[in-house]
C-alpha cells in the first residue's frame, strides 16, 4: 500500500535555527514527490516537485532533496513567517491517469523570534 | 504559480439543506480536478477525481449521491453537499491540474452544518 509518513509531527525553532523535515514514502513506482506549505484555514501552496533520486530544488530559505525512500525539506535560518504546516505528497506511477496525490499528515513548524 | 479560486471560503448551513462549493482555475485549463476533505490535524483525504465532461471517480467510502461533483468545463468544478448533517462539517479543498503538471489548490471552504 502506498504510504507517506512525515516527521516530526511538530517542530519548534528559534529564528535563525536551521533544521530539516523528513518525508518517508513507500510507493509502487514514484511519479513525483511534492512539497506544499499550508497556513491555518487555507489551501496548500505549492513549493516543489521532485521526480528522481538525487534531485534537489531550492526556493529562498527552503531546499528539498530526494532519495529512493525519503525526501528532506531543509530550512536555513528560518524566520517567523516560515511558520506553517508543511505537507509532503507522492504521486504513484502505476496505472490510470488520474494522478491523485497521497499526502502525509504534515509537520507543523513554529519559528519564534 | 497557477491560480485556483474556491468559493465560498466559509459557509454555515442548516441541517438538511444543500451547499454548493465552486472551484475555478483562473489562468489555466484544468483537465483534472480533485476534491479533498481535511479534518483538524489530519492529512488531506481525497474524496473524488473529476475529468472535464465525464463522471467523477469517487474514493472508497465516499457517497456519490451525497457529494455531487460536476466538472462541466475546463475551468470549473462544483461540489454539492446534499442534505448536509453536522458530521459533514469539515474543511473542503479542491485542486486542479493541466495534464501531468503539478496540482494547485484552492483556498479551501470551511463548512459548518448546524
């Protein structure tokens, strides 16, 4: 069964304290791994798509990496405005053309000034 | 990134009434739209997938007669919660994609049934 597990469930950082969020997955053929940011009461905001092991993408203080079993979202020198829930999702390559995403439960990040 | 507009953002309705939620892709054609439900501190749960001009595909356990989905054009999908009850209260989110690209999400709709 395709599954996505994110850790930790919650993470509290001081402003400027770098850290990483983990997304472990099991899927029958990975079509793509996606990172989203979700603020309270809002829909997810797209951050990155990763397609193959070894791929890396960066955006401002965020950097996403991918291996065959997991992805990391590295946050360098975070600011309070980076506080949000970060969601990881995978799209399986097997069968069909629906392309629906399988989401993890998210990591709630709080950055204190 | 592409913009997906979802309306309304909040709705309160009486038990037994129906509520319609709209999802529009504003700057691209959405060949596929997805509807999710999210409970507090939980992951997004896929309810159904719809392709323009065809019937929606519902996930196991989702009542298609209760959650009516229409995807009449390449820019609009609607979710109608029929005969709503308090247990239907939740956060509903749509997403849209054009072909095999990444999916973009609407702002979500907080439904409260009283």
